[in-house]
C-alpha cells in the first residue's frame, strides 16, 4: 500500500472518530435539554406530593406546620395562594435574589426556579413592604397568572388570597397591578422609611396601574405585598401585583382551611421520601455520566462495533491450534519447526484460558455497575451531569476496560499463514 493510501486511511479513521465523538456530544446535550424541559413542565406547577406538606390551620386532629416544609428545605419561609389561580406555592428566601432564580425548592437547577421572598426583607414578613418574586412561565405556571390581573374583569374576580407564615395566616386583598421595569427603585427597594416611601409608591402605582382599587392612606394596620414577575415583551419589563396583607380573620375572611387548596390526609412515611438533597449536593437525583459509565461497561463486554472480532479471536485461536497440531504430525517438520508450533499452541491455549477468565470478570463488573447505578440513582427524579457516585462509577468502568486490555488482548506471536509456512 502506497504512503498516500495509508495517510488517507488514517485520516479517514480520525475523521470518523471525530464525527462519532461530535455526534455523541450533540446527543448528550439534546438528551439533557429534553430532560430539563420535561422536568420544568412537570415541576413548575405545585405537585400533589408537595401540596401534602402545606401547613393548614389546626382543625380537628390536623396540625400540619412548617416543620415538614423546612425539613425539605430550611429556606422555606411561607406559602402563598391566590384563590382560583395557578399561584399556589411554598415561598423560600435565599442569601441573595439570584439564588432561587433558577433553583427550585428541592435545590435542583431549573428554568422555572422557585417563588422567593426578596433577600432584603425579613424572613418572618414583619416589614411594612415585602416583595415576592416568581418567573413568568409559558405554560401558565409560577407567577404567569399575574399578567391576567392587568385585565379588569380578572382583577375584580380574583382579588383574594392567603399568605401563610411561621407567625400565622394572613389574608391577601389585591390593590393594584402595574407595568414597570426591573430597575425602578421606588418599586424594588424595601427601605424602612415608610412615611416617605409609601406616598411616593402610591403615586407611582396610580400613574402606572392597569387596574387598581382605592389604596389605603397608610400601612399602619397591614403590610404591603408586591408579587413581581417578568413580561414576555422585554427582558427588563416587569408586572407587579400589589396587595394589602392582614392577619386572617375567620369572621370576615371565612374558614381558611375550607378556602385553601389542600389534599387528603398524608402518609406519615412520606416526609422522609420528600426530603431534598439537591441543595446539599448541587446535582440531580440521577447522573447522566453514571449512566454513560454503565453503558461503557456494557460495551466493553459486548462491543457492538467489534463483536465478531472480539469473540471471533477465540474461534480463530482454536482453529490455529488444530492446524498446528496437524502440522506437528508431519514427518517433514524439523525439530525447530515443531518447537515453534508447540510454543504457538502454548501461547494460544494460555490466551483462551485468560480470555475466559476475562469474560467472566467483565460480566461480574457489568453486574456490579448496573446494581450500583440502580441502588444509587433514581431515574424518576431530576437528571444531573454528575453526583457523588460518579467517581465510583468511573472506577468500575475503568476496571472493565483494564480487564479487557489484560485478558482479551493476545500478546504472543500470531501464527498467521505466513508464519506457519515459514516455520
């Protein structure tokens, strides 16, 4: 074969390897994006399981408190529901206003993020003005329904809600809904100067509101709440729903437990099942790299691209042993040729025995890899790139490759036709 033909052959091999690697990267990225979309759509609305941990006022023997939600995430500070809307979520508070922008209550990275109280506010909602943030999701989840409050009819028919905190339950009465931007200080600064700031804020609300009721002259007997979300039109555009918040009064607000969205009685074992680990590990419930390690271990045992070559070498070795045994019987063979044939036979027999041990070892490693993945990963949960078991899974895959390299690679001289004729 001429040099340029060899060069073309090697170049073609390198190109195919690059194309295969690039295709694998694209496939991995595509699968990750699809998984993320699925997770966002599945978890952006409050789940039935999470709703079981919602605190409710003490009635009969039901005494659900925030202790269970705080066991899921210690940053939980409340629960908000606007009646007859999709706004029905636990409220968390991060160290800053970016922490829960793209992280849910379980600590998993997701585009839907969480409903969170401004980091500048006190976690017990005792400020005169509190801001709660939430994303505007295309599927109607999180704070998307706030946009509907720009319509006067919706504003009038969905004017009430409930805010639950560690200090008790509070009624929400809608006051106004405005268009603004993310850099408007009068809206997004929660300084203590109520006497000066509240009148300015009232004037701003009246000027920019799409719908509003009579604003109270002061917040002496209540707290002002702002629910903020983004708009579809611009990156810095915001919609803010303002409401007054007062302690829940059964006489005027009705029975809180009857108005809230609740589930049936809970299973006592479920709090442990729902305990989040995402905010501790920063990863998902199952790792894509771990799955790739399992696949790598499987392909080491059963290489789809070289299955015939890998297992065909045992058949070839037995064939060569048989031919060499026949050649030994030839009386025309010299003593040196017979010795060479015996050496070939010994090497081939050793390779066959070593190969059988290697196949058994690879099968055991594959079983260990699959068992480790199934015991440590939860495929029903969030996918992540890696987790705390990834190092172990890589070592298991490396063990399979090592066994394959040591036990299933023939290292003696090859008794091909030219070698046999020369001997």
